[in-house]
């Protein structure tokens, strides 16, 4: 018999394993969830900046983001709370979707009141509106008790059965109460409010006197150039003093000018670049305030503020981190160049602030609404 020649089998193309598909699905879900959380974070901060008193929460968050970058030197560390913001955004989206039927019933009830005022048709729709309101309220409460996931708002049929089982088991109220306060505590509202409030008051102590001198120009014209000079000297110090206050956790850091100057000597060009970006990022909001903001568009200045000023705050923290990492001061030549670069930046900013009292609908109040250092409009007023 002849030799038998064995022919090797043709290589088979391996099908993608379930583990790989599961990892891809997990990565896609993580990207979608992170993107949604980032959008929710931006929207939440923009909303907070348009609500009196709650504005300090947004300011505190931005200061903390700058402080985290200053501690680590990594810009990505300044974006935090994305997952928590995504949870809140999911609850808000689910609540909006769940109230769509109520909105439809309400529109029909209003139409019936116009077509047949006081008639049987209007009364039937009014009764239907009350029932829809009661069912929607119960559905929203049950969805929140179940954990506030988006699926809980979109699928109401599972709510009554879940509620019946939990009532039989007992302890629903205590569990819901503890879960709610634990969820709120993860946001640390007290810390951010104190940080924003104390920084606001300290910053007003810096920019208030020169702003008042500029505002007194109609009565005392000689005060205007003096106030502009003082503001030009103060503007390069305030953002880094704010970051120092957030890093050290002491309000007294807002007034330690010697510390800021020492940090500048270690990273003059980084300080100059961060200051340029911060002050330049504040200019678009001055353009937006040429006309009075309608009440229904109160979120728009906040959105512009977060989109432009939040990245600039991260750069301020980055510059502060560079100064902390360098043990030696930079050469005097680089320090002089850094100061020379800051002079025109501060001068242009002061000029914009001075002109804002004539271009903004807030008038002289706009001199105190310097959103490069504060919330977008601490004395916000709207059209009725």
C-alpha cells in the first residue's frame, strides 16, 4: 500500500465569544451612561446657577473641581459626580415621560372648557384629569420607591404588585427614608454650599470696593480710573486665591496674597495662561446679558456659564498644581514675562467690566456680577 498523505484541516474562523460580546455591550453601555451623566451634570449645574441660594452649590462644585485638579495635576479628576448626576437625570427624564398622559388629559380638559364651559363634557374631562393626576402621582412615588431607574418610570404595570409585596414584608418607610437621605448625602450639599457661600463673600470683599468705585463714576468721575486700576490688580489674584481656599479648606486662604504670589513664582506662564482662558471665557456671558433674560430662559445664562467657565476652572487648578510640583522658583526672566503677559489680559477684562454697565440690562449692578469669579448672576432679575 502506498503512503497515506494526511492533509491538514483548513483553519476555522472562530466566532466571537459570548464573553467578548458581553464586554463590548458593557463598554457601549458605559459610554452611553457616562455621556448621559455628563449631560445631566451640565444641565444640573446650569439649573442650579439660575436659582437663588442654590447658586452657591454650583459655585462650590466648580471650586472643588479646581481643587481636585490642583491636588493631583490631572484634568480628568476635576470632572466627578457623573454617575450621580446620571441617576438624577434619569429620574427627571422618567418623570417627564410618565407625565405625558397627564399632559394629554389636561389639554383635552382645557379644550372641553372652551367648547362646552360648565357642561357635561367639561365635567367628565375634569374628573378624568383628577384621576389621571392621582394615578400619575402614585406611579411616580412607586417608581421612586423602587429605586428611580428609568425602567421603573416607563413600565407602570409592575408597580402595584411590587408595592403590595413590600407592604406585606414591612419596613418600606424606614428603608425609603434611609435610602433617600443616603442618596442626598452622597452629593454633600452642605459642604458645597458652605464652600460656595464663604468663597462668594470673600470674593465680594475683593471685587466689591473697586466695583463700587467704578459704579460711582456718574457722581465722582475721578473714582473710575482708580477703581479700574484696583480691579486690574485684584483680578489676577482672586481665581488662584479661590483655588487655594478650596484646596486648604480654610476661608482665610482667600486673603493670603503672599501665598498666591509665591505659587505664581513657581509657574508664571501656567498662571498667565489659565488667567487668560478664565477671563476670556467670561466675555460671552456679558454679550448674552445685553438684553433682559425672560423667566422661561433663566437656564440659558447658566448653561453658557457652565460650558465656558467650568473648563477654565480646571485650567486654574492645573496651573496651581504645576506650581505645587515645582520646588524651585522659575528664573526671574520668566517671572517678568509672565507678569507682562498678565497686564494686557487684566486690562482688557477691566475694560469689558467697565463697559458692561452701559451694555447690560442690569446697569451698574453688572459691575458686581463678575462671573469669572462668581456665579453668572448673583443678583439675577428676569422679565415678568
